[in-house]
C-alpha cells in the first residue's frame, strides 16, 4: 500500500538515476506570447519528481531559455549523466518548420524556438535545428532518453529524424531486456502542419501536457509492476489527444539516433499527485492580473494604439482567471478589442469570448458595445464584431448591423454584414433602402437593399466600362428599370456571382465586349445559367458566346438534368457560333423579323456601325432583328423557367477606336423600345411576389 501521491520503489532498479530536465518559454522577444508553456513544464517537472525523478540542472524558463542555453544544456550540463541513468527532457514553447528544395524533392526541417529567436523563416540562425539538437541529445551518456516536445502553435517536422515508429505494445515482454538495451525516444504534441490547443483535461495546462499528466496518473492501464514505457506513453498520447473533444492535433512519436530498441521504464502514480490547490490557482490568477495590468498600462500610454492589444491566447488565459465583473469599462474595451482583433477563423475560442461579453453586459449595453466595435478603424475588429454579435444575439445583430450598413466602407466586411441580414430574413425600411441604393453600392449590398423596395423591377448591369455599356444602362433606366451598375473590368467580378443573391434582380444585363476573356469555364457563368433556369431574365451582348462556345453545345431541358450536363454557359444562349470570326466596325443594315412583335419593336430599318458574331439560332429561339446575310442581331430563348436575350452587337475593335453603336439615333430608339418591353415582362412576372420590408 502506498500513501496518497507516493509510488512503490522503481521496478528492477539498475543503479542509475531518473532525471528530468525542462525548458519552456511564454514571453518571447519577437514571437507571439504563449499562455501555458512555463506552467506545462513546471507541471511536468513536478509530476516526474513525484515519480522518482530528480532535477540536476536548473529549469530554463523564459529569459533563461536562450538559444545558447538550450544548446549548452545538452552539450555541457547534462554530460554529467551516468551510463545507467534515464533522462526525460521536456520542452514547451514554439516550434517551427522550414522547407528545403533538393531537386524534385521537398524536405521539411524542424526547429525549436528559443526566447531570443528572430521571427522571420528566412533568418533561422537564431533557431535551433531539431535534427542537430537531437543528435547532441543522443550522444549523452544516459542509457535511456525520452524527449517530450509540447511545441505550441506549430508542429515540428520529424520525418527526416525518426528511425522507426513503434505502434505496438510492450506488454508481455520481459522488463529486463527492455531496460538493458539503449533507448532514444521522442514524442511531439502535433504534426508539423497542426496547431496545439491550450486547454485540455487538466486545468492550467495545454491539451497535450494535460493528457500526459492524466496518462501517468490514471489514464494508462496499470500492470502488476505499475510502470509504462516511452513507446506506450507515446501511443497513449496519440490516441487520447487525437480523440479529445475539439482537438485538431495528432501527437507523433518514434526513435532517433543510437536507439537500440530499448525502453525507459516510467513509474505510474496511483493517484493524482498532491497539487498546491489554492496556491496554484492563486498563482495563475496573480499571473493573469499582472499580465493584464502591464499590457493595459502600455496600451493607455500609447494612446490606445491597436498594436498594443493582446494576442488571443493571452486574452483567453486572462478571461479564465480573473473576475471580469470587477473590470473598468475601459479595461473591458481593451480586452474585447484585443479578442476581436485576433479572433480570425478560430472557432475554439468563440465560446469564451461570448461568455465574457455576457458576463459584462451590465457594465456596457450590448448595442453600444457592438456599435463601438463595428466603428473601430481596424478591419479585423469590425469583421470579428459581425461574427460575434451574430452568434451572441441574432435579434441584436439585425438591429446593429442594419444601422451599420451605411457606415461600412470595407467591401469584404460589408459583404459579411449583408449576408448576415439576408440569412436572418431582415429587409431594410424603404427610406434606408433608397439611401443605400443612391450611394452606388456593390451588387450584393444593392440586392439586399432591393428586398425593402417592392415595386419597380431592378436590373443589374455588369458593365465593361465602354460607352456602349453606359448608353445601354441609360436606356434601361428610361425603360423603367432601377439600374444597379457594377464595374466588370476583369473577367466578371473580383468575387464569384451568387445565384441566390442574383435572384433579387428581375433582369441582369451583361456587356463584355471590351473585357472578353477566352475561357472554358468560369463560376460566374454557371451562376448566370442557374439564374436563368430559376426564372431570371438575362440580357447579354456580343462576345459572351464567343468566349464560351468552343465545344459542342449541351442543353438540358430541366434543372435536374442541367446539374449532370456539361456546365457550358453557351447551353443557355439563344444562338451558337457558325465559326469564329472578327467582324469589327462593320456597317450593318438592320431589319425586323417577319412577326408583329418584331415590327412593333423595330418599326423601321436602319444602318449603324457595330462589331458582331456570325451566329445561328437554336430551334426554339425567337429572332426579332436581322442583319446582312440573315445574321441574327437580336433574339431570345426560354430556358428552364427564365429567358436569355442576346444582342449580337458590341463596341469592341482590336485595331482602332470605335464609337458606341447606340450613338445611332434609330438604333437607340429601338433599344429603348426593347427596354420598355422587357420592363413590362419583368413587372408582370414579379407583381405577385413583391418583397415586404421587415425592419
């Protein structure tokens, strides 16, 4: 029987010592600060000492953990080990990798990051190369060596270093032969492209170190001898950490130089070791308060400079330890701006930040708080504020984000704001919608504003910047459309078109003559095709077909079939090419087709200069205007639930300037009549489905 926190005498003692050496860095000179590295190393040292290990070297913590000191630890200080000794060498801090190209082969090298290391991956002279450092460790006199690396926030590449990975178990193998052979084992907390979590099953420790403490105290099954081995510990940590809730890391383990398939025998505690309890909690609380006070003072001294805000890991540590309701309003501002600035896409810390926001609601009204964050000059803070208010309170989000729409100038953030409002089913009041639309909004913002503007059909003009596009937009407006102009200066847009958002527009006009681009596929074309199939009306001009119709056309008669058919935009156009040609700046005589609708829209023949394509209609296409040699100049085709109209005219000329074809008065009058006709068609289709504003 053993007393609480004690263990039986080591099994099969060999006369050697069990030694623990620890290195850890929280406060780097240049790298981001860590939260638990020193705490992890201290906890590991305390645990191993209770398991019978001794420290023969001073811990290298923070300022003591320089590159020189970490090197000297293994080249000088630990050379005092004896030939029968066992060494556990524990490191907690940043790790890094660097890629090297050798011919066709790419090799990753792993590094430890000392307290004084430079931050640039192009200047690694101050980093400690893992392979060389482990080579020095392997030359130490000790018979058994186990290196444990809790490399927070970046893994370490082991592939070039490990000799073999032991995925079996030593159970059933006699202990004496394992102890007699030399061992050189290593365990790391994460693979080289993974991030290590800062919290786990033991409070105040990272996930990896918490699982290490758990494994040696109660997690690893006890044998009669109550011992484990380095390889079994590595296997336990790999399985436990990988399957821990929220984990995104997988520990790695194996052997390095001069290993002879031996094993270090590590005693297992019968219970959790005695912990300082309140003293430890008090120490963590005091540390968190000290970090907050120092950082807060620096922030105030620098005029609340954004660069003086805390990193997210430190914020999370502080929130876990301090009494938030005792903070001043300004300290709360410091903490939530720090959290918002560094939140990014990190999902695991959102709950802690939301808890902080809820806990301190009485000190600052949530609406005022989020309004303040949304008006911050930092785009990172504003972007995170959108996410946080959305997850904290959707109704509050709808209110403050509606107010913020007119203030936000960053297109990316405004896109997130509008997306949030759309998903919540919130439409702006008519007065606010009018104000938004008068400010030349992006197409996404305009689409949302239109949900609060029942009535006149809206047209989205994807504008190539030509005079022809300008004139067409003016004629669409004369026809009755509310025209939203979106610059279309490269491909379609800087972002892909979204079919669901496009449905806010009753018509889309695409003018691409001055910015055509030969491509087989573009997601924006697929979005326009879906828009038509779902009931939209597309009005396209020349060169759209020319850039997409290099292959045989495939057209499906249903949206289901479309999903499995070739996604060629040409499949929804009214015409297909006879052959590729350059018909630029040609004087054309235009005449109506032999139908009443064609004669109503084009009551007179006229001559104008234009560039055009040599096209042929599909069988179901209605042609309304012909040019010379029966070249179709305008027609439309019903596709799915919508329509695609095509004007075989553009302003582009490769060799000389060319005027807008719409400067010809007769052609301009004709297109204005077409615009009024399209407006009536759109109005009839949408009159029974006008949106109603909800806020």
